[in-house]
């Protein structure tokens, strides 16, 4: 007969011979102190109760234990510590089976690893994402996982922090069975089978060592991919140690490393990034505003951006219709979308059935008249103000009241676009980043008249699309591209003064960016920025220092990767330093009358950082965004600013503004007011105020 102990977030249901230990700590069953204490007490009760022969650890709600309790971040740890709880599970004299649904992440995955067997719902996921917070697993994950799946697979999972679905977990040996439908019943059945059988304790399993060369190469590869982040390399060292150390010795090293990293600047930065990504979704003043219902999406333009946006919405389960001005352009867009899905099938990311289902959700038509039933229409047409204003005027005439009109413009004044309609309150910027179906960042741009429920709709859409949204106001380039334009100018000044494109890129990649600005420019296409420069040329201040090297590349037909040449030449997809560009750069220095000099990487990094922080300060002063964290999130998720630095403004607080101010002062003294930003850092930075008080 079943009986239950209901005290606290963990209850023990005595249903002889197999008891169920249920964790119920909404919303994600995090390993709070109360959960740890309750779980330890339940395991001890299972061990001593003669009526119980085995136990199943399961969770209420929508998920298994999905990690630590974020409310305890930064607080002194309270007993019982998670490693002690997990060791008690593994040491239990009776079989303990994990029944996993939802996600078993971090400490949740470590709990499952310590059980004597694991059954998972087919939709479940497993992962040790601690490296994403600048940490390593702290409760045996680096030591137990290799004992189940081997060193190679464990290196991948622990150092990347990625989540694996149940089917892959089964192939790897991380779990023992997939549930056939009733997870708890299946877990209890396996527990019954294990009664009176020798227990398979994970910590007692052997690990086959890698040869020294393979281990060295594996560790070096992890550090290279980490681009300056410390935790992945430290995690790799711990995983490799599992082959040579007993479990308790390995766990002692793991715990020592965990505590060291927890106190590190990188972990503080990554924790800031973690919380900032969540905070940007909560905009002050919108708490009580309901979003408009949106399911039918219209997309005008089937080019690279329009196609990527269509895929993003189709992946999220929306009804999508893509329109173009002619059959040829429409067919090209449809082929582009199909090609993306075909590549995903070929790589194993999705099944053919999933591809076909998503393709069925996308319709195609010539002309905008077919969009009259849409809840939201997004334009992704040529970056020209007059073209967009005409389009919005025409959409205004056919769309019913309440339809949201969105523009994907990167730079243009959305107030002017909205003014072309009779419903400016319904107009918003939804600035996706290319490729739109991959990049996480979404700038939601509010005009002077955008309705609050339209902004709320943008935030709701971002959540459904699994994007990270940042709400901002209108200015040239909004947040990300405005900052990019300033530090790209600084990079071009460096070219005239003595650096070459590959040297600037190498310095910023050493700083932690995945790509330098010139490689990024080639990837995006030089013609896009060229069109903007030509548009702004009539209003450019004649006193402004202007570098025309990029213009000359465009005049030579070098638009980047898509033409096989830009700042670099591309052969077989690989970028190569091009003597043509070197000569163009050196000739620009001669025309400017500058004597070229060797520019150290440290100067390149500090000057680019100065330009970023300087423009970010101006953006804050103008209230384009409300919070410094908005800038940090944009730069990390849209432009590759290394997350382990926490974003430019968080870093300015933690590392200090001294190096930036020194750089500004030195350059101003040497080159005079022609150097930008020789006028110094504005407002908050100049006054020494902190961004995160």
C-alpha cells in the first residue's frame, strides 16, 4: 500500500517494493538547499526501510531537475552540498533509477549520472552547461560522465555545454532505456529488474585512456575554440583526469577548480550575461500590456534576409507567406529556403519529415495583395527609404486594422517609414541579424508613436522564435550597427596609420571576437555599407576624417565573399591576404600624408574598445536604450563581443576605463583633434560613473 511523506519540495512515496522520490520545486525543480536536504533524507530513508527494495527519482511539473537555483548564485553555499547528496545516491545499497523528462541540466544531469540506471522520455535532454557560466561541473559531472560515455564524447559534452536529446544519450550510453509512453511505470519496471542484482555504480566504472597525443590535441582544440574563455580548457583537463584518478580524487580536483572559477572575473562576466539575457525581455512599463494575437505572418522580399526570416517563423510553427515582385525572384527565394532545409536534413539536424512539414507552412505569391489576412507583415526589401515608404503606404491600404507592420531595416529612420501610413502606432522595427534563422539577437525598434501592445507583441514573438530581444528607439543604425559603424571607422583609421586588415582582424580575434571587422564585412557584403555611405555623403561633415579604402574596393567590384574578393581574396572558401589590398591601403596612407608604423595588437584592441564604449555612452545618454545591459546583450549576441568579458559596459566597470582613457588621451596628444574619438569618452565614462552600480 502506498504512503507518502509530503514535507518540503521532496516527497517519498512508499509503494513497496519500489518507492518514488518526487522532486516538486517549481518552475524547474532547481537544486535549492531544501531540495538537496529533502533528497538526501529520502535516500537515507530508502536505504534503511526494509519495505523498500528500490527507488525511482522523478520530478513533478514540466521538467527533471534543470540546474541550480539561480537565487543562490553568489551566496555562501549551504549544507548539504550537492556532491554529498549525489555521492549518497550512488552509494545507496538499493537500486536507484532516474526517470527523466524535460531537461536534466547541470546538477540535474549529475543526479541522473549517480543513479544506477536511467530511463528517459524520448523528448528529454541532458547537458552539463556550466562552462557557459564560466564554471565546470561541481558535483562529479567531469568524472562520472566519461565513465558512462567515454572520454571523447565526454570532452565534447562538458566543454561545449551542449544539450543532447534522449536518442543521442541512448547511443552514447548516458541512459539505459527510452520510455515507451509511461515514464514512471517504465522506470519502476527497470528498478524491479535491478532488485537483488549487482549494482552498477557509475563511479566504479573504468575509463579507457586516450593516447597522449590525442589527449593533447583534444585539449588544444578545446582551448582554440574557446577563444580566450578559461572554463572549457579547465573542464577538458578534468575530463582527461578521470582516466587516471579514482572517483573521489577526481571529484576533489573538480571541486577545487569549480570554486576557483566561481570566484573568477570570467565567471562573474558570464553570470552577468546570463541574467542580462533574461532581463532584456522585461521592459519597464509593459508588465500589464497584452500582446496582439499573431499566427499568420507575411514577409515581403525573398532575398537572403527575407528567406532567413521566413525559416525562423516556420521553425517556430507560424503560418508564413512570402511575396515578391515577380515570379523569377519568388522562385529564387523558394529555392533558397528549400536549400537551407535540405542542408539541415543532410547534416542530421532535422529529419526529412520535419523539413517537409516546415516547407508546407510556407506559402508563396507574387504581389502584396495576398497578404490581406496576415496578423503581422515584415518587409525585407532593398535598403532604400523611398522604396520602403511606398511599400508601407501600399500595405496600409490592404491590411485590416490591428495588423502589425514591421520593417527589417538596418539603419533607416522608422519614424519616416511609419509616417507613410495612416496607422503609425502599428509600425515597429524588427531588425533580424543575418542569417536570420540562426542569429539569436532581435532589435525591436520603437518609433515615437509605436503602441505599447505592438512592442509587447515584438517581445512575445521573440520568445516564440527563441530570439533574444533588445528594445530600442530610433537612431541611425539603432544600437548594434551604430556602434559597429564607429568602431569600423576606427579600424579603418588604423589601416591608414600602419596596420593591415589581417592584423586588425587577428588582434580582435585574439581579444575574443569570432571574426575581425574586415572578415565580417566580407561576409556581410561590402556593397551594403557602400550604399549607406553614398546615401549619407551629401550630409557628411566636411571636417570629418573619411577613409575611402572600402569605396575603392567596391569600385573594383570587390564586394566580399560573394564575389570572391573584398578585404581578402577567397580561394576554395578560405580567406587569403591579398597584395592588391595591401597596395590600396599603403597608397591611402601616402595620400593622407601619414608615415606608416607598426601598430601593436594591444593598441588595436584598446582603440576599438574605446570606440565601442564611447558610442555606447552616447546611446545611453540619448536614451536609445534604457539600460547598459541592453548594449551588452546587443554586442554579445549580434557582434560577437566575447561573452566571457560580459559585454563592453560590464567590462568597463570590472576591468576599468583606465586603458580606454589613456588611449584617447595619448592619441589626442599625438594626432590632435582629427582622430575620432579624440574628444574623449562622453558623459558616464568621462565622469567616472559606473554602469552597474
